[in-house]
């Protein structure tokens, strides 16, 4: 999209990458710098670095998990300590829950009672399995690299981490019994930031409605997947809302026609310079900043006071899972009978009759409960 110019102006075009290109000059003596502003493209290194950190963290988790020590039916046993839990324990090809807990999975009881608030951040670098990791990292590369090229590593890095924190915070207010891991909240934050960036910079885009429709459709489809069981849609929603607000704060662009004085090329005569941003951009920035501060503050206070969000919102659980004839959302209480002999632990699930043996010499009560939950699932 380009604005109309008089015969003495520089004729311009905007390509698909939003870079402004001069096409022709009517006068070599008097040029208006207001029509020229180079757009900087950043080299994307932070997003690939995030992907590498997630992969390394998953490898470390698998090393700590050490499946052969606790099970005789590991998948890909030739990998040794890096082999995966049996499919019946983890169909995503990954570690057992105790390993994720050691690495910093989001567990509300530890965050509140043991003051391990760092789990609100560490959980976004952990993944439940190879399939989980692959899906998230491909999405991060697809979405994140373009955003980092456009806006730089500082702003995109802040949006990613703060959105992940927002997702963890909302999840911890509504999901109290299960652990939660994954970068999905941070990824939804990037999607939310893309939407708010389109809104706040509305005047500089061509094909606005098509871009908005496509983006909203992608977001709705991904949020709809979250109503399936065993998917933490509260993390998705919290990350999306956080990223949406952060986009108004960090991804604001100067309006078309503005140029900073330092970018005026030699020989150009600066015409009247418009304000850098439009009024509505400042208003959206202020509203978003206030809502972010209030939201994070209230959420943290509610979390550490032990507030259960479900007690104040009777229908909110449907945002994360909608029960149907094919699946249930409420977890049934499980119980197991255990038999410990030397370095072997035998468990039998009383709910489904399934039996399994684990290589544990002195399993703690917490370990037995976690193994029982996996066995009965």
C-alpha cells in the first residue's frame, strides 16, 4: 500500500516484504525525506537458539529418566539411558512424569507450598515426548523466524518468555492435580502478538481483511484442538492473551510517511514530519500495558493464596476439555496394590487390572502414586 504523491515527490512502492523501494525521482534537487524510510531486517538467531535449548533439555530429561532402570519394556532400548518409556506409559515417546518433575515441570503444589515459582518458567522448556517436541519446534521455527526478522530478538524473546509465563500462570489457577509441560503457551503468545501487530499497524498493510481472516482462522482451529482431553488449553489461552497484549506494547510500527531525522539521506529536504505513531496506537499501548500489569499481579496473588479458579468459574473447565461420548474429562480416582521385593516393584491397578513391574529398590510413596496413575491411565 502506498500513499498518493505529487509530481515532485519520490515515487515509491511497497513490496510483499514491506520494504519501501524508490521507483523514480521527478526532481533531483528537492526530495521529501518523509517518503523514504529503509526497513531493517534482523538476522534471526534467537529462535533457532530456543529450538536448540528445547532439544538439549529434552535429551537431558531422557538421560535423567533412565528408562531401563525402572522398566523392562522400554521403547528403542538400544538407546540405553535415552530410551523411551513404554507406549502404555507415555504414547508420545518420552520420559516418565518423575523425570519431568525433577527437571522443573509445572506442579502447583510445589509452586505454592514449596515456593518453587521458577517452575512457571522452566516448564515451557520441557516436553512430554518426541512428538510433542517436534510439533512445537516446527511451529516455533515457522512463526518465530519471520517475527524475529521483522522486529528483532529482544522484542520477540520477551514476548515468547512472558507469554509462556502467562500460560503457566493461568494453567496453575485451574489445573491443580496434573503436571504441565510444553512451549505451547509461548507459541500461542506469538500468534496473539501477530494478531495485535496487525491491528495496531492496520493502516500500513494491504489486503488487511484477508490477512486478518487467515490469522483468526488459524488461532481458532488451534484453540479448538485444546478442548481434547490431556491438552492444557488454559496454557494456550493464557499464552495467547498475554502475547496479544504484549504485541500492542512491543510490535508497534511508525505510521506510513514518518521518518526519523537520522535516516534522512544526504541531499534530501525534510518535509513536514508527522508524529511517529497514530493516537489509537498510543491508546492501545497504554490499555495493554495496564491490563498486563493487573493480570500478572492478580494472577500471582491468587496463585500463592491457593485460589482455585474453578471455584469462581463453574463453566471455565469446558475451555480446556469438553466431554463427549468418546472421552471423559474428569480423571477417575485410581488405586493400586504394590509389592516391593529387593529391587523390584510390582504394581496392579485396581481400576483396570493392569499389572507392571518396575526396577525400584525403595520407591517412595510419591513415586508409587505417579506410577499407579500412569498404569491406570
